[in-house]
């Protein structure tokens, strides 16, 4: 067998030993599809790497992985370990379909072999971060600086670029970071504007933690506040739609940076989203594979009815007049026709 194949088998053996307290040599041989002699050799390789694999004598004995005082060194620098742990934490939270359990096991292994100093560094990031859904790239230095500032309750100074392109210096008292969609956000109290604000981490630069400690203020829930800020601003209008599906079902197709989704009653949920163009919003809602009811604003209902009339015209050109002046059918009738068409 090649050295690559041997390495892969040794890693599989380590995984088996970490899965349950004890294995017999026969069980390990069957799982790895090798001889007992190969199992013994692989156990010795693990021991040479620093893993405390103990042999259990007697009937029913075998091998088990002990806690021990000596564990293999973590061959990562601080930034690499932080990035790895944060990525595993997001994956374990379900942000990548199908790998949550594996990511959680990997995160447990990583935490086990970290030296206390580095484990504390990573835990700072964990404790200062919430995850909503799949997250994109982030500068580890900014992430770590803000995480420490959240933990130590010190003010942070940075240059921030708004969506229109203007750059301003901001002084804030950070509370929590939240990853939503493909972006990271910080909820903080803006000292100069004397109010709570949301900041995108990718728009920050020259992030510096000061020595000014602040006393914690009463604050909104960070996840709810950031989600509401992301979905409502900087749009001109706020749309509210009732969808006949659970919040979990709708969230699979509607990203958290697009809309806020809350459970309602009787199998329905409430969707709140910002909008500048009602025609675009009506088209987006039409793509949802669920029954829906537009609660507000009235302009969005009109846009949806107009879109439905045009779709009916495409399906049956002779039955629906295209000129609005010739169309005397009320909006409620149009919406019912669209539902029947679906």
C-alpha cells in the first residue's frame, strides 16, 4: 500500500478510536479491511505521533484512546487556527448542508488538541459571534480585533464606507457580531450618533481597539436587530407578506439578507422585506412555490395584480384585455384568477 493510503488509513483509525471508548482488534480490522497485524502497526504510528492509544488486556479487551497529558501539537499558526475553528463552527451550525455532524466532530477534535492560550483566543471569536446562514470571506484580523473588543468592552475606531461610497471614521462600543447570508455584521453603539448601528465588516478598514472601556448598555437582541436592519435598510418601502409555509421552509429559498421570516399561525409565516421597486418585488414573490397573501403596502398588491393580468394575457390572449382602461376586473378577481391558473 502507498504511503498516502497508509496515512488515510491511520486517520480513519484515529476517527474510529474517537468515535467510541473501546474497540477490539478484530472490530478494527473489519472496519479498516486490513489484518490484525496492520492494525497493530497503525496503532504504533499513532503512538509515535503522540496519541495515547492504550491496549486493554483480557477477554473483550482491545484499544482505546486515552486522554493523557501529551497530545499532538497543533501545527497551525494563530490566524490559521482561528479561521479553521470559525469555519467549522459555521458548518456545525448547519450553514453547509450535510456536513454539520462531521464539522462538529472535527471542531471537538480541534478544541481538544489546542494549547490553552490558543483555545482561549478561538473561544473569544466563538462567544462574540452568531450565525444565521452561509457566510462568506472575512478578514481574520478584523474578526479577532472585534471579538476581543466585544469581550473586553473597549471602544473600537475604524474607517467605514457607506453604500453610497462615502468613507467616515466611526467610534463605537461593540456588542456582537452576526454572520448572515454572505456577509458579516457588527452591532454596536455609535458614540457620535448616540444610537445603535449595524456595520458590515467588509466595509471596515483600519480597525483599532482603543483602551477606552465602556459600561454595557441595555441593547436589542443582536440577531433580530441586525436582521431587521439588513432587510429594511436602505430601501424606500417595507413589504409584509403572509406565506403558507413554515419559516424553516421559506428560509431555504429566501436568504436572511433579503427578508426577515417569522413563524405565524396555522402553518403560515410572516415575511418582511425591503423594496424600492414593487414590480420587481411582485416578480420575486411570484417565484415562491407557496401560497402567499400580501398584507402591505397596497402598491405591492397592485403590482402583483398587474403581473397576474399580464401572465393571464400570455396564457390566453383573447380572454384578458391588455389595455388597463379596458380592464374593469377588480384586483381581488385578478388574484383569484392567478391562483386558479397555478
